[in-house]
C-alpha cells in the first residue's frame, strides 16, 4: 500500500481537520485537500468555476510523489472527485464516496437535496462568502443538530473549535458533466443517521454514477470523527487498488 497515495477531499466548509482520526497508514501516505480553491479570497469565491476547483485538486495531486492515487471524497467533495478522475485518468485508480453529493449529470449540487438543506446551503454561502474563514461556533445549531447529531460531546466540541472555509459560489451554481468519467473502481459509504440526506437520497446519488459497491455505517454526517473505528474498517474493506510495482 506504500506505493499508493490517498487523496482526502473534505465536505463543504470543512478542511483537513475532519480527517484527524483516520488510520495512520492512510494519513502517512496522503494528500489532504484544505479547501475548494487555490487562492482563498472574496474575488475567487465569487468568480471561480467548478473547473478551477478541480484544477486545484489536480495540481496538488500532480505535486505529490504518488504515481497512483485513491480519492476519498466526503459530502460536497463528491462532485469534485469524478472530475479530477477525468483530468487524471491514468493516476486516479479508485474513488470512495462518503455520504457524498453526486449530482445527476448536467445538474447542480443542490438539485437532489431536500428543500431545507438547499436553503441552508444557499444561506450559509451567502452569509460567509465575504470572510476567508468563519469560526464553526457561529454555526453551532447546524453542527449540533444536522452534521453531528449522533456525535459524542467531545467530537462536537472539537468541531466547534475549528474554522469553516466558505464555499465558492460555483459549488452550487455550476453544473457537473460526468461524460467521460473513466470506468474505475468506485464505492459509496452510506450513513444511516445522516440528516443532510436520507439513505434513499444517498442511494440515488450513488446511482448517478452507477456505483454498485455500497457500504453502510450507522453514523451521522461526520462519520470520520464520530465513528472512526467503523470508518477505518470501511476504508480497509473498500480500498482494493494496490500499485503492482
């Protein structure tokens, strides 16, 4: 496994801090994507395109030492990972989606989300886009009731101590294009207590890329923090690719 790199793409507003409890064998060989865009400023958050977000991840992968990578994409990272695979078809060997938003082809990230979550996303982006980062404590109600609804007090306290990074507008306005996504190994981790989307919605997201391999964890949205043992077991079972060299 040492010949393979792991690329961790966090969900919307989040950063590298979400992977704190991931097994060391993965983190020691990892590229951790910190946010959506390379230059985090108001202008870029207003005017960047989804392709700019993909280019940022692609650049970080190309700057790494790994010839081949497995992408682990959480939540909003799900719309980035397949587009990265399109740009790097020889390098990206597998994608593992974690309760990820995979819009239907030629639709936006908000297309299949329940109305309350669509509203929450729009409000959050509009409120925060002028700030380079925002203390998570300012979103305490959403964190406690939606994202960490099945997390321990220690995990909630940890999340509330972090900074959130506002999303560029393109993450909710640009349409995805799955045409030409390479036929690589893909798996989808479903979370039964996730309040950002039901199991039915998660299945429909997986259907949008015809993902057959599906794994279920009894967890909230922040599974990598709230249920790290189960999350690491899932990675152990789902990661199939190993560099032949």
